[in-house]
């Protein structure tokens, strides 16, 4: 079954840009420098205040990717004058602040949403590209070969990485966080994971700011993008496959694919 981004999720992203508050990869564990190619995309208003945003994956010196929902909403947001990406691992502000306390960031000069996402009404191709103003030294996330998720052998170890907080729906600084995950299933366009519970503590969960984060096999093979379906904190996560041909056709215009 193809993944359909629910209208509530689109509204949620729009509210985030307008100043709402939500959570992301909550609980889990701080990532530190474990996945330095996972970044945070945010906007600045005409007055210089920051908006909240989405997680992204750096896949080439000047190319990052995120969900098509994120690039589409940012492209249309009337209160966003410029868009930025930072790869700082911690101490990011998860809500609008004025005057801003901007982390070291690179400006986004172009946002491109997969035409298939736009023409299908969000049914497929939930991928967007960010073209960065300055080349980044890496390392970079590795994109999968065609059909990678159709040839699983059961030995794969999954990790989800995105920005979030230690506790769900709390006003704290954001940081890059990760969680182990188990495979729930693979669909024509989607990967379904369940985030791992931490011992006897709270379960890791995904919410709106995890949108665009990475679903990895091993440490750096980004096989899918985290998609947020609601405001709730859920251990069951739907991800957009990056190994399907329509997505590869789109990404191939911007980055060399395996």
C-alpha cells in the first residue's frame, strides 16, 4: 500500500512554520557525532526570527534531501524569507525566537519537491531536494542501490536518526537523536519500522520534527526518509523508500546514485 501523507500532517507542518511546537525522535539517545550527515532545516522570517522545521540528510557537497512535504510547505510559507541548514548536533531552539540565536548554518538557495509528490497529491514520491549555497566537507549519507529493500536477508540492523528532544512535547533545545528499530514491513513505496524501547525507560518515538530524518541500514546507508503522519508520539514509523525507481529518477538529476 502506498503511503499517503494525511492532511493533518500537512497542517501540522504549516503550524510548525507559523510557530507551533511538536516533538521528533524523542527519548532514544543523543547522537553526538554519530551521524553528522543528518542536519536540521529551519526558516527565518523577514524580521530574522527562526521557525521550526525538518530533519535533512546531506548526500553530496551541496545537496541535502528531506521529505517532499517539508520542501513543499517551506516553498509556500509566506512567513519564511530564507531557509537554512545546520549540522550542529545539539542545543538548537525548537520554536521561533526573536532575536534569533542562529547556529552555524548554510543557506539553502533552492528547494525542489519531487513532481510525483505534487502530481499524486502526496501519494508517492515524498522526497525533496535542498541545494546548499556552500559545499559541505562531509561525510555524506550513502544512498541505496535500486531495489535494495526488495532483497533483504534478515540480517539488517536498522537505525532512525532525526532531531528531537529527550521528552515528548516539551519545550527544550533540540538535538540530533537516534533509536534502534525493528522491521515491520516493506511496501511498494514505504518502509515500516518500530522504534526500540530503551530498557525500562520511555520508548523512543517520532513526531513532526523527525520528518525528513533518515532510516538507515548500518551506520550510513540511508534507505528511507522518516515521514510524520500525526502529532502523536508513535513508535511505529512510516518511511519513504529511496530505492524505488520514481524516487531515483528524481534524485538522479542532483546526485550520483549507486
